[in-house]
C-alpha cells in the first residue's frame, strides 16, 4: 500500500471520534449552523494536527508513560461532557438551545479528548514514510472536513429526533469514552 493511502486511512481513523462528537454538536445547533460547524471543524482539525506532531516530537522514549494514562484522560473528558449533555437533554428546553453547544473550554476539552489517540499515532508517523508536515496537514484537514460534515449531519438528524437528540449525543460521548477504555484494555 502506498504511503499516501496509508496516511489517508490513518487520517480517517483518527477523525472518527471527532466526527461522532461533531454529530452530537450538530444535534444542538441553532439557526447558524455554519458558524458552529466551522468552529467545531477548526477546533478538532487543529487539535488532531497538533497531537500527532507532539507525539512525533516526544518520541518512543515517553510512549509507555503516556500510554498508561492517556485513555483515562480521554474517558474522563468525554464522560464529563457527555454527562453534561445528558443532564441538559433531560431538561425540557427546545433543541438548538445556544447554551447547550460546546464552546470555549468545553469545545477545547472535546478537541483534546478526541485527539489523544492522534498523539499516540504520532509515534508511528516516521514508519509511514511521509513527511511530518504533510502528515499533520492531512490528519488535520481530514478531521476538519469530517467534523464540519458531522455538524450538518447531526443537525438534520436532530430535526428528526427532536429533544431526544441531545440525550442520544450524551450517550454517544460516554460510549466513546468507554470504547477508548476497552480499546486500551483498561479493565485487564
């Protein structure tokens, strides 16, 4: 398989969590979905581009130390934001309530949580055989595009689900947190 195809597939895999979170954000978007989709896309795209660069820079020497706690950090951040979405979704507020959209620190936490695996992937980037600059640009670009699309797809889905969309989104985030733990064999 060519190095560019390998890099593209890696980019898609790393962007999958960000896409799922973007779907949840789309479920609570209001009348200005472009603004939300661009901010979510930028936050996740930048985080996904920076994280593998950090992983690549730290090198294999620190991989063991980071790997032992990274999945717990990702779980905590996803569960915290997902729990907040469940709590907010249980209220009778209408979908698209601007207070329910992640922004500021919440959006930052989601971006960090979804990019922790990208930092780990950064350790392996030299083995693909593609320039590090091109690698982080593709990972960030693919994540940006999928996140923007995720917000729009989530918006359409929320119109069909109504107020239950936010509860579903919270459950998805918490489920992603548990998936991270199971993927990293946190329970043995």
